[in-house]
C-alpha cells in the first residue's frame, strides 16, 4: 500500500470517527428539555386581519438611560407610562421626556399594574409577586403557591374585587437561572404545559392556582365585565378566557387562536379593546416539528445561534371581547422590534419591547 493510500485511509477513518461522534452527540447528549408531541395549527401567515402594513414605522422613540427591555407598561393616575427594564429598575417617562426611577426590584420586573390606591403590583420574573408604594416601599409578597415556587412571574392584573391575578410562565425553567428570554425558548421548545395562572387576595393573604397546564403562560388581563380572565398562551399561539365569575368559574374558552406570531402581553384599553403584542413571527421549524419531539430534542443540542430565535418584526394588535381583531399595526422592517405589548391613554399607545433600548409612542388614527 502506497503512502498516499495510507493517508487516504487515515483521512476516511478520521472523517467516519468525527461523523460518529457528532451523531452520538446529536442523539445522546443530555439537554434540559423533554419535548412533548403536539399538533401545531397550520400557519396561515399575515393574511386577512393580519395583512402587513407599515403603521408602526410612525413611532417616536424615547431612548432609555442605562438599560434595555421595557417589557410591560402600566399607566399611572396622571397618564404617565411606567415600565421595568433589564437592570431591575422601574422607570417612569415624564412629560418632558426625562425618566424617573421609582424603585429597583433587584430582579427582572416584567408585568406591572397600578391599583386604585396608586400602589404598583409587579410580576418579577426572578423573585415573584411584589408590591411597591410610596408609603411602604417595595414588598415581596408571593414566592410560592400551592407548595410550588413561583419561578417565572410574568404578567399581572387586578380585578375590581382586589384579587391580583398573575402568571407563572414556566414552573420548570426558572428565569433567574438562565434569563427570561432563554427560559421562554426552552419552555416553548419543550411544550409540556409548565405554565400556570395564579391569584393572590391582598386582604387575606390567600393564594391559589386558577389554571395549570399552560404552554408558557404569559399576559393576563381581567375582562371589562369582570367575568373572565384573559390569558395569553404563547406556546400555542392563542389567548384563552378562564371564568372567574359566579356562573362560569373555571370554564375555559379559546378567545382567539392560530395567531401568526408569538403573543406576549395583553392590556385592557378603552372601548372594550385589549392590546396584544406579537413578539415575533412564528417559526416554520418549530411548527413542522411539533409532532416530532425527539427531533426537537436534537435541535436543542445544536449551537444556540442555529436554534429557532425571535425575529426582528414589529407587530401589535387590538382585539375586542369576542376575539375580533380591530387594530393591526405592523412594521415588517422591525425598526421597533419584538413588541411585547401596548398601553393606551389619551389617544396614544406606548409600546414595550423584549430587547429594545427605548420605549415607543405613537398617536392612534381616529376612525372615519
């Protein structure tokens, strides 16, 4: 055998060895997810009520002082937007364009909602349910419910009777361990119903589970008639209604389904509307592999930059109490991207985002 042939054999054996090692890695390397099979609805894309437009290109940006990710927005009694950022600060945008720091949670504040007394309820992804007021400062009130730790407090809303409803997006993937965005990717890739919606009664201190088994439980909003809790199920591209009235307690109804993107926060608005942020278009890979959990597990072993990620696209919609889309604001170019939600006040909407370094505002066009 010639030297050239021997070198060729060594090269072939080396290639075979590398291929076998890579194959073993893709098949056997341990990962944190245990994907479940499900049938994703066929993505109809941006058609009908979701026809693309450029209306979100009209936004005005207010650049944040020292952080990113104004993930949710609450409007205070004076009509000023308040939001939490990645640094843990909760900021208020003043009329002159400056920012005031109200408090710092030491975690990652996501969902925010003011109560009738001017106190601010905070779903902090790293810590749990918190409350801030000028009188008492910052309080950590709920860190576990039904004996299970709150690992990813996500959004919060308050009913007229004072009950505070909030979501625990994933009981399996703690936001504090890997980060909110990274934990969401893990939970959505697994799709095993790790999310739940919880309730806290401030007068008694009682906490309880409203609904479990949700696929990344995200935004929550009490319906205008106080009979339903609207819950965004990000991993299933839909919004549910869960009965909280005397006649419908525990009933679960799908309000809107098969959305063209991953829904995030939901905020009530005037005229019976609810604003919903669609943080990213859907992933063709995830949809096509929804019923192939083992392949999804293999994909999780690939480098993170190869795995499905959120795309830069701007999209927020408003729906009515029946799930009809009444506003559809988009920016396919993503100049203000990964929109998590919107808060409406005085004919304007303030937009929040997963990763932007600014809060955005735009005037709503009046109907003809």
